[in-house]
C-alpha cells in the first residue's frame, strides 16, 4: 500500500508506503485486545453487580419480606441481617420494634382478658347481693300479706340480711371509687403524726367480737408501746380491716389470727398472720393484681371482687411502704407491711385524729369491710 502528498512551495512529493499484511495484523491485534478488555470489564461489572445485589439489594428484599409478614400479623418474624451498615442498623431497629409490638400485643390481650374477668366478677358481686335483697324483700312481703303471725326474730333476720348486702354493695362502690381516684391521682392521704401502736391496737380490738362470732380468735402483740409516725389513721383502718377480713374468710373455725407490730427503728413492721388454708405458691404472685382472685369460679367458696388487696397495696405504697405475703398451703398466710417511721412537719400536721368517733361508727365500718363474709 502507498500514498503521497505534494508540497507546492517546496515542489516536493512525500510518499508513504506500508505493507498490507503488517496493517492487517496490527488491526486484528487491536481488535482482540479491545474485545478481551471488554470481556474483562463485563465480567468485572457482573461481579460488582452480584456483589452489590448480595450486600444491598438482597438484604433489603429480605427485610421487605419480613415487613410483609409482620403486616399480615406474624409478630414472630425476626430479621437475620447482622451487617454493620445502614441496612444492618435498620434491621436491628425493625427487630426491636417487632419485639415491642409483640409485648404490647401480649399486654393488650392480658388486659382484655382481665377486663372480661373484671366485668364477670363485678356483675356477680352486684347481682348476688341484689338477688339476696330482692328475695328477702319478697319473703317479708309474703309474711306481711299472709295470715300467718309475724315472727319477729325472722323479720329481724331478714332485716340483717338486707343490711349486710347493702353494706356489701357500699363496700364495692367505695373500693371502685377509691381505685379510680388513685389511678387518676386525685386520692390524697391525710397524714398525721400519731402513735401507730395505739391505732393498730384499737382497730384490732374493735374486731374481737366479730371474730369471736365467727368462732375464730384474734391476738394483738407488739414489742413497743409507743411509736409516733406519720400515717393516715382512716386508711390504716381500711388496710387492717381488709387484711383481717381476708384472714377470717380463709380460716376455719377455731383458727387463730395474730396481729403483730415490730419496731425496727427507722421502720415499723405490721404482720397479720393466720393459721388458715394458705395460698398456693403459683397463686401468690397474682393476689395483689387488680381484679385477680385465687379462686376465679363464680361459685367460689369465698366472695370478693378482687379489688381489696390491690387497694391495700396502693394505700401502703402511698405511705411509701411495702406489703408482701408469706404463705404455705394448708399452713396459713402472713401479710407483712413495712412502713417508714417518718414524721410530717408540724405545720402540715393540722388534722387531728378524732378520738370521739362513736363505737357505732366503728362497728359500721367493720360491717362494711366484713360484709362479704357469709360463714
């Protein structure tokens, strides 16, 4: 192959020649080199794409699949992505969110079951005394409308039955109101610096006749005669009457209930112990939970709404104290209250304990708190 160019100014011809085989060989060499480089670049690109798909796209798709399962209601799904990049952080956040939602779902289900149980118990607690009152009134009307001579002792018995069940309804309403006030933050204690020994002793002794009428025995014991500390005497009476009421309900005739005060210096320990039927270990963890009862059956042997011990625990905690239970099935139970032996400032101690409270008023409180004891 040859080619030439004429330069007029110089009157020259420049001629170039090349061998065709040499040019063809160089062209093929360049083609092969370009093709090889293209193939290498393509392979590298495919490998990079596969790597990116495996490290970014696949984890994202796996996470998307987990999200779809969760959206269908399966909260047992957990993402297995453990990388340290942004996708890994997102995966761990997703797992945490699923766990929290699962806990929330379990809590919601428990709450719904508790709500159903509560309405069942409350309907039973309302219906039972109302049925008794209604039936008793029917009996009284029958006696008045019949030609039979009125039997005064029977009429008095009917009257006592109606009164007891009215007390029971009043107790239920009071407990519901107080629980609602505590939950909403509107319940306040009237703390007064008083001799706690005298307060607990008076409450215990006021129940002696009632306890004796149920063929039980109650004993009061203390290691000190005086301990001035800040408590709400009315709420302490509520607490103690509830615990003594439970002790009566879950003991048998001739059993003993012991109320003991122990001065521990910076704290006061109050114990209500009985020799009754006791509480099974697996049931002890639920007795302070609201609306929970050891015996859930509507035909249970002992009446109650499941509010009492929950209310007691709330009142004790409002005193900055604690309450716990030690019990052995068939041996009896002991409820232990621990209260701080603190005082309120004198300017806050404006309220005085009403020592003139009538005996009738104290007896009425006992009847209200013990109104669900039928045996």
